[in-house]
């Protein structure tokens, strides 16, 4: 009979690093029985550690030749072996489509480590990394252009003011005012492009106080669009820059209101907060994170824009600057968080995920 050297509630020091992984991990003893499971495995398979340990994989998932082969090859070769498309199911629960990497280890009594990952989760992570790289490149390009535009704008505005003072016909001042007005508009746009690069100032923040303030601002601007709140009042405070989080939330909520204006017979916006468990944000695993959702019943994000909605100067609205969501995404990313968007006609949800603690190295 296999020896289990610890209780389910005790984590051996040698396994501590596996506890915080976002991917599901099972450790197998020499006879093939599960010796230990991390929290992500409990969450993935919807089984407690107590129900996983002391059992063989085939007793948990039923017969699965591909998984058995991966375990045998890893144990026999001493190297890692990955099964790319694995279908596993726990009786009474939906079947899971996973990749599984089996690795021979020498870790206390464990001999094989199994790491499971959702196939769709892998695609999501790859997509997020690709978008982050593209967005970073776009932001740097826009920032460089903004700096190049800023200096000539001051000269154009100053020259227009001097010209206005030299004009004999007051009616011609209308044209110089157009130059001055457009210069001011461009200056405001440039300032908005450069603003997100201020580093956050971290404080203890009550996210609900911020959202109530945001609701008031948007409600005053769009009085005909009701905004409902569905808050989880048990949420703890988070450490964040209140002004940047407020601006990010304001931009997302205002974007929803602008999408609804004049397009929906019975418009509505719902702000909700929840705790997100076992979240992977900016390649870091967080047991707990704050999820802020902004849902509207508008026409949805056009298919052609869904992959680039957070890119600078991309807007689905006529006359839009395409900066609101870019700035929101930048502020959230500076906090080690992410923004996700799910959209179809009649339902669009932007979800802001923020860690409770600031990123490492933040002041």
C-alpha cells in the first residue's frame, strides 16, 4: 500500500512552488497512484485533493490510453512527453479538452509529474501575448509621434495669434481662430496619448467608491441610459492608483454608453464586481483578483474590430478618437491586470481583472 507522507491540508516544502501554478498538476507515485494535487487541479477537475490522492488516473477519469501512454513514455525515457489533444472526464461532469505533459521527477516519493492545461486556455494565453506585444509596439510608435507633433503645434498656435494681431480686417480673425482651435484640439489629443505613461501611485482603494463616482459622471453625461450596480460588498480593498483605475473604468463605461446612445430602444448598463479565483494576469498566478464587469445591451463590437479594439486610434464610432480603451488598457496593464472583451449583438461585456496587490517592484 502506498505511503502518503502528509495530510491533504499540509503542503510539503518541496511542493510549495507547485501550489501557486495556474496549470493543474498531479504528482504520481511509483505505483501510478496520485500522491498530491495542487489547487489548480482541484479547480480544473472539480474534485478536492482528498478525492484525488491515493487513486490512479484511470480510477479518476476512466480508461484513457493516451494518458497512460504519456505516463509510461515519461517514466521509461526519463524525459518529458506531451499529449497535445487529450479528452478527459470525471463522471457526472463535462468532458475536458486538455494538453498533458508527463515528466519524470525525483521529488520526495513522487516519480511522475502530470501538468494539464486547457487547450482554449493555451490559445488565450498565446493570443494575449501576441496582442500585448502588438499593443506595446503601437503605444511606443504613437508616443514617439506625439512627441514629434507636440513642439510644432506650439509654434503654429503662436504664429496664428501673432497673425491675428496684425490683421486689419477683424473678419479674417475667424480663420486664425480656426487655426488656434484646431491646434488646441490636437494639443489635447497629444496630451492624452502621453498621459498613460505616468507611473501609478499606489494606495489602499475601495473599488466600489470608485465605481459609484464613475457611474455618477457617466449618468450625468447620458441621463437616458440607466446604469445598475451589482456589487459584491465582501470584496477586500486593493492596492492601486485610484485616479488611474477611475479613469480606466470611466473610459470603459463611457464607451458602453456611447455605443448605446441612439442605437438601442431599451438601453442599459450593468456594473458588477466579483472575486476571480486562480487568475493568471500578466504571466503571474493570483489566487484572488478583483473582477470589474461592464455589461451593455448594445449592438456589439464589429467583428472586424474585435482583435484590435484596444489599439490606439481604432474606433468603431464615427468621430471617436480611439484612445479611451487604449488608455484604459494601459492603466490596467500598469497594475499587472488585464481587460477582456466578450461581444455579440445585444450583449457586450468588458471585464477588468486586477490583482489585490501591486506588481512586484512597484512603489
